[in-house]
C-alpha cells in the first residue's frame, strides 16, 4: 500500500469498514452470544446483548443429547476425504488442460461445470437405489465419492486457472533438462501451484462441509455428519433459541476457526482466474 | 510445445476426471429420463408401467410450473445483483488503507463458512420471527409495527438470507481483482483530478469485468439449486417455490417419482439455457 | 478366595457378556425431535441395562424425518430397525406390507390396553402395525385469569361463535395479548391439519364419495372466511407462519388468551419451569359451528413401527414393548411426575388415580374419545382420517393447499382465490394419481 493518505481519511475508512464488517458478522456473533443465555433470556424483550448470566447449560444439554464428536469426526472425514480425492483426480486433468490445450479444452471445462446443474432432489431416488445396490448407504466412503463428484468441476476449474498462470517457458526449460512428465508435475508444477492448491483445498473443504442434501439423505448413524446433527435441533417443542444457538455454534465453529486461520491463503488464491 | 507424445499423455491424465464426471452425469441422467417416462409411485407399489410423455405434459401444465420458474429466476437474479453491487463496493472499501484490515476481512468473509441450514435457521428464528426476532424488537423500538418477514416479504427475506451467505464469496474475488489493479494507473487518474465516479466507470469497472463474470457464473450454478434456505424458512409457501423446490414436492411430498423426474429434466434444460447464456459471456471473457 | 471376590468376578463376567451381547445387537431408531421422544432417549440406558440391546438414535426434525423414512421404506433401504411414524403413514405402509405386524406382542405388554381410537388408527385390516408412544387429540387451552377479567365463562363444549366472542373480549394489544393463537403455517401436518378440522366442524370435507375435491362448496368458504376473520381480528402478527412450536412459545410467554391445539401441549403450558402462565390454564373441548355436530378435534399418535427390511426384528420388538409399556410410563412418572408421562396411548393411564388428578387428563381423554376417523365430518366421505385423508397423495396435496391458505393469512390473496387454486391443485394431483 504505497498510496499516501491522510490520517483523517484512514480513520474514516476504518470506521466505515468496521461498522459494515460488524454488521455482516453480527448474525454469527448474536448466535454465539445467545448460546450462552438461558432460554428465557434468549427471547427477552428488549433483547439482552452482554449483560446476562453466562451459562454453559445449553452446551451441556446438546452434548448429552447427541454424540457431537462422532458427527464432527464424520464431517471431517467426509469433507476432507472428498476434497483430497478430488484434488488427486483433478490435478492431472487441470494440468493437461492448461499445458496441452486442444480446441475442445474449453468445451470440456464448461461441460464439467454444467454437470453441477443437475438438481440433486430430482435424482434422489435413482441415487438412493444405486446406493442400496452397492451397499453404500450410511457409509463415509459413499459420501466421500458423491461429494467429490459434486465438487470435482469446481476443483478442476480452479486448478486449471492457477496452472495457466504458470509460464510455459519454465516447463519447456525443465523438459530440455530431461525432466520426465512425472518429475515435471511433482517438482516444478506442484510447488509453483501450492498457493492455488491450498485455496482450492480450502474452498472445497468448506463446500463439502456445508453440503446438506446428500449428507442428510444418504446417512443414518455411522456416517452422519454435522448437517444431520443440526437437523435434530431445528424446531423442537417449546423454547429453543438458546439450544439452537448452541448447536449451531458447535456445527459452524470448527470450519469458522479453520477459515479464520487460513483466510490469507483463501484470499490470495480465490481468483478463479479473475486476475491476470 | 504440444508434441504428439504429450498430447496422448494429456488425454490420459484428463481421463479419470472426465470418465468419472461422465458417469456422474450419465447414470443419474439416464435414470431420471427413464423414470420420467414411467408412472412411478413408490407408495402405490412403485413402477406402474410406461406412460409416454404424460409426466412431461402434466408437469408443465401444472399451475405451479411457471410461477416456480419465475421464482427461481427472481431469486437467482436478485442475489446476483445484490452480491455483485455490494461486493464491488465492499471490495473497494476493503482495498482502502485502514487499521485492522485483516480483522475486518475476517468479519466480512465469516458468513461463507456457515452451513446454509444453520444460517436459514438463525435468520428465520432469531432475526425474522415477528414476535421474538431481533428485527421485531428493532421495529418496535422505533415505534413501528413488526413485519412478518417470511410471509409478508417472503422473497425479499430469502434473497436477503442467500445474499448474506454469498456476499463474502463475491467480495473476495472482486477484492483480489481490485488489488491487482495497477495503482499507478489509479494515481495518474487521481492526479488528473478525475472525479470518483468517472474513475470508477473508466478504470475500476472495466478492470473488474472478468471477475464479475466469474462471480456470476459460479454463483448461478449454486443458486439455481438452493434448497435448504427455502425448506427451512417458508417451505415453498408465499411464492417462494423454486423449480428445485417444486421437484422436491413432487418427488418427496407427493411421492410421484415419475412426475418429479420429468421436472428434473425440465430443470436440467432450464439450467442449460442459463448456462449457454452465461458461457457465451464467460467464454468470451475467458479467451482474453 | 473370598465370597466377595467370587461375586466380583462373576459380576464382571456377566457385564462382559452383556457388553458382548450389546455389541452384537444395536438397533437404529429414527425419531422426531419432540419433547417426549427426547425424554425417551435419556432413559435408553435403562433399556440397554435390562436387555443388553444397544440403541442408536437418529433424531430429526419432523419434515426431515418424514422425507428420510419414506425414502428408506419405499426403497427397502434397511437403514432403520424402528421408525417413528404417525397415524397417517401407518395404515398406508401396513397395507403395502412394509411393516412387521405387531400382533404377537407379549402377554405382559397388554396390547388390549391401548386406547381403542389409537389402536384403530394404527391398524390396517385389524392388524396393529405400530405401537403408540403417545396419542393426542386437540382441545381449547385458555387463560382462566383473562377469562375471568373478561367476565366470561368457558363452557365445556364451546362453539366457534363463543370462541370469537371470547377472543374479542381477551384481545389486548396494549399489553401484548392476542385473543387467540392458531396454526397458520403451511404444511399438511401444521396449518393444513388445523384448517381441515375447522372445515369438519363447519360441515366441509376434502372429497365427496366419488373422490371429487370439494373446495368449491360453500362450507369451505364459510370455514376459511371465519378462520381468516377471527385471526386477522384477534390473532398474533404474522400468524401465517405460526405452527405448533411458535404458538406454544407464544402461549407460554402469556401472549395468547386462547390456543386450540394438540392435547399434548397441555403438559408444556402447565409446566412452571417453561411456562409463565402455568397456574392459570383451563381446558375445553375443541369448538364446532352452532348446529353442526362434528367438533374440530383431531386424532394423532406418534408410534413406533418396525420396517419389514430389518434384520433385528426381535430386538426391535423388545424395544417397542419397553418404550410403549405401562412400566415405561411408571418410570417417567417416578422421575418426572405424572404430568410429564407420554399421554393418550393407554386406557390404564387414565384409570390411574394419580393421573386423574392431573388437570388436563380428563379433557384429553374426552377429546380423544370424541374423535372418529371413520366419520370425520357431517357428510359421508370415502376416506379414513380426521385432519388428514389416508391416501398416499394426501401429504403432497395438502401441503400445497395449505400453502395457498397461508397466502390468504398473509394477506396475499383472497379466500375465493385460494379455494379456487386449492380445487385446481387437488383435482390436478388426484388425476396424476389416477383417481
């Protein structure tokens, strides 16, 4: 940031940006705050912001009712597994699209994206029947595959745009030096694309973590992730704002924390080729 | 650089992804098309034989069909406009020098990490509830009659919720694009004393063109199939039944898989119309 | 070796074998996230200790649960050993042989003790397919203090006209009190159920004997118009999105003069820990229109059923016998008081002296007895069911119809428009189903 600005201007920017930032973040903040209230305080009129008796009761109730760790672990495995598997399959595809483009490359890329447009609910019965046949219902493996397929087009596309930014001359030079294709991929391309791969990884982890149709409909117990966990708190009888908030906080906290720690990578890499 | 050797290698490397996606597309698609020509009612014993184009005709002549297409387009369009416009403004703001830029950025992108189900639940209950919601409290504080958001302003509410989720994504992509803008260019413009609006139209907006198309493309793909937000908030009532939701009603609520499958085929057609339309634009931009 | 050690060793051995057995048999139960079900989960350990059968719970919100179990049962997915279903699903699924008949339950279980109304509703062709965990009808719950202030007295069996009069008298916007709270939320089990029973009490019906939709008949117009006027005048803001839960919390917060809803709500609104009006709630039969001898009370049960695809039929039966037994009721009564036991399932419960002292017990039983699924309304109908029509297409149709009605409640269309659309939707869907 080389541009010189007056302190006054900077102060103004800061105020406006913080106000907007807090406004956007507020629903999450409010959920977190509410999760520490009692049910009565959660609906108190006028609403109480900070000055309530902080309690962990809601978390205790949620923990007692459902095995949070199992849901969490399933979410990690499914989101992580599908992302990693997706990257492994996508890297070679993206490489060949970026460095050995043919006339059809762009068509293939766009076709891949268009597979994402099939409405999931329309194929619930076919997929459910297939899963029964293959014994994949309520298995993490089944979900890993489905979520990988759902996100694969995005992964391929993201990687493609990163690879394209790598100058071809470097690869040519490597080939002159007698590097094999494998070496080229492994020692030259991948290190250069690490920031891109990292942000692809992150984005798709988030997308897989938040996927709520297949993860809910193809699981029961063993593979049920946090999306199923939240479905048991969505509208129970009686007052529930505080318990809902606690469950919501537990469902989003892991990904929120991960996102915050890695936001630099995400921000740097999330371009989809928008920046040349 | 494309030798014959590397060309075949390239094909080989692309194969797994292409074959998998082909399978993922073809298997359900074939099954959907198959079912769409069947009278398939799971609660009445399943497959009751072929029925020709009956399901297609019935789906499209249903009173719910055109309103649902319209609802889909309104939601997608509304969210796109809001996220792109606010995204540009927000990205320009975040690009300015300020204290605590990192923290602000974290605050702004946070909604993107929230599960759609959770965000719909939180908005519906804790903000839009006409009695105990925060908005109701706010309205009453200013002496106004609270709004029953999800019934009286159902579309607005859903567009608001979805926009909140997708604004961070748009902002991030636009921000990286703005940051790549040559600051010398901008400074030159500033020296010239170009007014802000002019600067925006002639320098910033053209530069963002590509980023905006990408935001639109990616978001459209996801927005065409939004489901959880509607399921949790209005359940398709008050004119918020999108095409995806209509198919859900046919398949799961009415338990008419044949009819729902025909709807699925229409949805694919609609998605492809939108896609072709988009790709015309994006394709042009991707060449650049 | 001392006796103590022998005892210790053998206990350990027993525990080991019990644990090993438990690992062998784990049943998976899909259930709804209602208060009574969640309470049952907390007693599961007792069951596991007694039988060595471990239990995995899949607790889902009602709509998600329906979607999940229906997909699984129709495709024979075999994901669950017990499913929590209602009176609507049971006869349809039973007729398809998707459920295991429960006609061989043990002597101790005393299936004859299940309330006849519930047993009928959960049977197909006289065979019981699901055991009721709790049953309900609907009734009027009202604030005795506000009633007194208004100078009115609630009759045992009020009419809609009286309800309107009372709502007008109790309505007090200044103090944030609505005369009446009723369900307006779209969904066949929510507002759809309520408007259907309201229709019944005005003499309206879903279908005539030839399965022709009846929304073009004057009875429907009268019922819907009455409901809309009543709620617009004395109902809460945004009632078009209020369902059972929303109204429950409004009533508990003291914001409703009257509430007509499920009898199970009685134990929530009289529970002092959750309800601010716990000691001033009165009960009356659901209303009817003057001169119509059908009341607007429904009949429902949440019941446990075993899908035919299960591998663990015996264990599942054991669980059902435990969860819907007299002993379970006593277990809950001993720990949480009689007011909190699952109501409406067993005759013997209503003969228990301690339970008869519970303020809402008598009215609940009377409401359940007043409900007749075979003759839900004045004119004859070809269907079974009071707030629903027990055909597979109903859930889909009624959800869409109730969405049109909710749009009336939200002021987005007129009664006439909604009824016209309802007629069209119903006719359309019935044609698609081949009627």
